[in-house]
């Protein structure tokens, strides 16, 4: 009996050991902390710019119009080419106006002959009237005829001058050096009937004007941060122009005029910026973006844009402390600078922020932090402020 009890106890002990081993094998292994890549908050001075979209115009855009009526004889330029001041652009058939001038000159000659006759009459009547050979009335009538003839000469001379001027209008020359557009009329067309016919437009494009519209809020920011940018003589200079292909125009511009009032329909105020254009790269009608320096933020804190999360206009950044614990900080963001974002509130210099791996972490979680590699902070190229 004792042997049986002993065997039973051994079996029970073996079963307990096996059961214990089985229970220990069923426990799940411990989960490793997620791996994230962190970077330090960068502190540096950051220029703050105002970016404004706009469109170019010629520094001078002159409409070329027919000032006299006639049939167009010739177009004397290549469309879209550069012309010099005084270059012949169009010629209107001068023959009708030449005939008008000839008639005006004939009328002037007739009036001058009439004036000469009346002058002779007056000269002859004066001694005769003194001798009472003619009446005073006849002398007065002669003098009146002389005055009328003198007026007719002046009128005829004015008609000759007008006909000469109109004949000169048949040769239409460029009033300035610049870029000529396409022609609106072809040889053989009747021009100038009823109103001056638009023939083409010549634009001076060195320099070129860039017109932008500034919102009331941005205008007030500019005035308060840089009072010298407005007033009698706006002094805003060093303005960069980014073109449609992303390149920056080689020459910097300056503000030359600010409109006197805010456009009630758009809520913007117009600003005119002039850019040198010696290579004639810019043409009227091009779109671009002008950057005006507003201020320089001293000791601004920057983090990668991908480190900033946004939810319902609330921005947050994950910060890893010295014990590899994650804490999410709500932050106030400023302007973008290249691929980074200025953080105005919510972080401290030297904080380690998560740049990669945000999807796998939550507040208070332990992580395995690794330093983020990659290029350094680029030169500041901020856009319009993001508040």
C-alpha cells in the first residue's frame, strides 16, 4: 500500500510540473517599444516674407491708333519684334490727304490775293478821302473788306496746317522703343472712320511692372512692421519675383506706387512693383509671385513639417524625453521655412521631436528613439504667414 501511495504521489508531482511548464509556455512574449526617428528643435534667425501673386505689365503700354481716315497701304514691321522709337509701323494711303492739302494751299493763295487787293484799296482811298474825292463810307468799307480778307487768310493758313498735320498722320511711327504686338488690321482695310482705329500696341518692357493685390490684413501687417514701406515715397526694395516655372527672376524689384484706396469688391489694395528686365525675359501678362521681406524672427524654433500633426486646426508635436517616453505638445505654428515649420509656442530649444514613426505611437508610450539623418536646415524661404 505504501508503494502504491508513493507511485501515486510521483505521478501527481510529474503532472504538476508538466502543467506548470505548459502554463509558462502559453504566456505571450513582451512587446518591443516601437522605433521612431527624432530630431532636435533647430534655433536660428528666420526672415519673414509676404508672398503676393500678380501679373506683369509693360512699363509703358501705348496703343497705336489711326488718327485719320483712309485705306491702309502697308504694315512695316514684324509682329512680336522689337522696334525703335521713330520706326515706321503703318502707312495710310496719302493721296486723298495730299489733295486736301493742295486745295487748302490754293485757298490760302486766293485769300492772300484778296487781302493784297483790299490793302491796295485802302491805301488808294486814304488820300482820296482826304481830298473828299471819295466818301468816308467808301474808305470804311474798304477797311472792313481788308479786315475780312485778313481773317480769311488766317483761316486758310490754319486749314493748310491742319491738312499738313493730317497728311503726316498717314505715316504712323512708334512713339517709343519696345516690343510691338500683333497687328489688328491688314493692308487694304479702311481705318479711322468714325473713331481712331486700334492698330497694335507697343510696350516698353525694360523695366517691367508687376501688379499685385494685397489683402487689408496683410497691408496692415506691412504698415505696422515697416512704416517706411508706405507714405509719400514707398521704399520697399529687394523684392524677389518667382516665375511660373519656379525659377527666381535675376533682378530684384522695388515698390513704386500703392493705390489710394481698397477695392471694395475684392477687399485688396493694389501695389505696383518694378523689376529690371534687361534680357527681356518677362513679357506683359505673365503670372508670378513677389516676396516682400517683412521682418526677421530672432531665435525662431524650427521642426520638420512632417513632425507636425494637424487635427481640426489644432497642431501638435510628439516630444521624446530623456527616458524615451512620448509626450504630445500642442503648438502654435508660424511661417514655413523650406521643409521646416516655425514653432512659436509649445516647444523649448533642445527638445527631441519625432520626425518619423508618428503613426505607431501615442501619448505616454515608451519608444526606441534613433537620430534622424538627412540634410541640414535650408536657407530661409518662407511663404505667406500661416497662423
